[in-house]
């Protein structure tokens, strides 16, 4: 396949991420700093001008294999920089010439050596991949790993959290509810991911929001959320989309429906399942059809519990509250991405 990577794209990456540029040049990142990009000189525009330790580094970038005319180009830039140094318009430091190309031959290397030019090769696909990986590390929400705890509806948390608020321990809750320790632990884990509970020295406690959640459901007799409980949780998820893997995965399910709605509405549950599993990067974890169906079922239930979605006859509909949640998610995500770029 023919490469369609513009030179400017690679230049943008090397100018923004000095770790990648340092690796290509074989430098220590801490000693490298970018002085200028596309610096206007008499001979043209210099791609990258860097400072490494006490030397200036003149970098000419190409997204093609080496060709002889690059030598003439970089030598022209070199002479221009020397003239600026004579005019005291540039710091008086040694200037090293470097050419970055996708490949070169031994004869090319010899020709560059004769001109005191260092030639380095790189692969554009590796630069693009490393840039995203480094960016992903800064944008922590991209690394959030979805997971389900087997709690099929958020209303199942109500009785457990009521007992927790009454001072019952995890073991005592198991006895009262007649459930296994694993079931109760999973419910409490979900509660922690939703900001309803916290854990200290092995013991669980209600948070302030958890106390409000329990109080909002004290008069009900079913294991469904009251409107007030749903509002408490939906507001929290909307305002804190990256709080945990659960909050983000609920919104990822909602966003899946939103995206698919562009081509067909209402959205079929089967279409949601296929897209959702891919969107949260769980194809290797939720491998079996049953695991994928269960995970989609659980998070779709959560989105419905929070009144982000409504379902009729196996079809999903987005509610006004769901539209608001999507808009806030996109806004918050954009803010996080901008913040990560400025670090």
C-alpha cells in the first residue's frame, strides 16, 4: 500500500513529542529542546532547529528515502545559520547537521559523512504509533479498562447499601440478604465505582452521596431505583464521566447508541453489542458470544436505570437526559485531551 503520510504530520509529532525525536536521534530527552520549526532562512524554511546540550542541531526531515539534493538543501540552511551567528542573531554554538529519511544506502551514508552530515532513518508508522501510545498515557481515560461485576441492575445495590448504612459488615450483609460473599463484594465494588461507597482498612462505608442515595429510596418496596436515586446517580455520572471504569463504560454504551443512531434509529440491540464491545477495547476479554451479550445487557441496563436510554421491543431510544450526558461527555473529553497536550 502506498504511504499517504504528509511530511508535516511527522514534523508535527517530532515537534510536539521530543521523546520520539530523541529516540530517532539517539539523544537523551532531558538534554533536547526545540528552538524553532519552519524557521525562515534565505535558503528556505528549516524544518526543525533544536538545542542539545551545548550544540545546535539542524534537522531536515523527509518522508522518503535519501536523495542527493537533500545535501545541498541542508548545507544552505547551515550557511544561513552561520551568517545569523555572525550577526549575533543566533547563539554562538556548534551547529550539527542531521537528515531524517525513511531509508538510505551505504553509499548515501558515505556521501553524508564527507559533508559532515549525520543521516538517520526512521519508520513513519512507528512514529505515528508511538505518538498515540505516549498520548494515551497522558490521556488516562483512554486506558480505562471496562469490566462488569455481574450486577445486572443498579437497583440491586439499594438493599445492600441500606444495610451498610445501618452499620452492617460485609459478612452480616451476606447473612441478611442470603447472598454469597462474592455477590455482595461485587455490589459494593460497583457502589465504589459510582461514588456511593468507600473502603478503609478492609471495611466499606457509605459516602455522603451514598447516604443521600439510600435516603432517597427508603420508602420504596421494590429493587428498582426511584426517580430521585436515578437523578443522584445520573448527575454524578454526567459530571464525573472519567471517575471510574464503570462511569465511563456506561457512557460508552450510551455513545455507541448515539453513533449508530446516525444510520438507523431506533438502534437494534444486536448492532449495539457488536459496536460496544469494540469501542471499549474488550474483544479479547469478552471473547465468547455469551460474555459479550452479558456485558452489553448489564451496561444497557445501567444506562436505562439512569434514564439515559429507553428500550422498547429490543430497540434503544436516546432520552433527553441521554443527549445531555453525551454532550457533557464530549465536552469533558475534549477538555481532557487539550490538557494532556499541554503537559
